[in-house]
């Protein structure tokens, strides 16, 4: 009986990082933008407008760096991946859905090559299943790589790079909500 309980708890922890459903929509967008220069491979430097609110939301998320993982958590005591993103946006009065698979339906789909700070990355981390169950917030780009903050079951809230093999193969889509 004890083995069954341990297996069930492990499956629950690994299968999803979303918890309760909240059918909220984005209620606020920043009209103010900051122009950031980004160098591309062919040495052209297009202007990429990043809303000022994106910097604030990233700072909100980074305050939780090192927080342990807790399924359904939205506080310093513990967070799951969608709880981190939900809380970071909520602190700037931007309402988004609470669950990662619902977040993946908001905003606009964008090409990975065009991501910028404040965009959301969605992942499918279950083996043989492409259903979205994980989300991260883009905190920056370094060359061709994308840096994002998220909450993992093993290390809690942390920053990772999309070029890491695990995240690269788990990646499903990027969306712009700001």
C-alpha cells in the first residue's frame, strides 16, 4: 500500500504543474515600450520593443528565485511553474489564467527566433505526450539562446537556458501576452 501511495504522489508531482482553473484574461497591457538593440547573425540590429511592464514582471518572478517547488503554490513558501508566472503577472495587475495549459491559449503565438523579455515559453515534459504542462518566462536572450525563469520539481524556482537538451526537446511553443 505504501508503494502505491509513493508512486501516485510521484506521478502527480511530475505530471502537471498547474492546479486550479481560473478563466481570467489579460486585463492590462503597457502602452509604454523600451527599445532594445539585439544583434542578429547577419549583423543587422533590428529594434525590439519590450514593454516596460515586462521588466517589472521579470523582477517580480526573480524575487522568488530559490523558492522550493510546491504543487499549486503561489507564495515564497512554495510555487509551481504556473503559480510563479501567475503571481509575477498578478503583482503588476495583469490577469492571466492560473494553469499552464490555459496560459498557452492566451496572447499571440510567436516564432522562437522572435522571443523577447516577458514572453512565455511552453513545454511538454511528459514522455510520449505533447500536452503542455510546464511554462517559463523569458528573462533574456544571449545570442541564439533564450534564458527563462520557471519552477522545477527538483530545484524549485530557477533560471535555465533553452539550449539545455532537456528543455530544447520539451519545448512546444512561445506566446506573447504583453
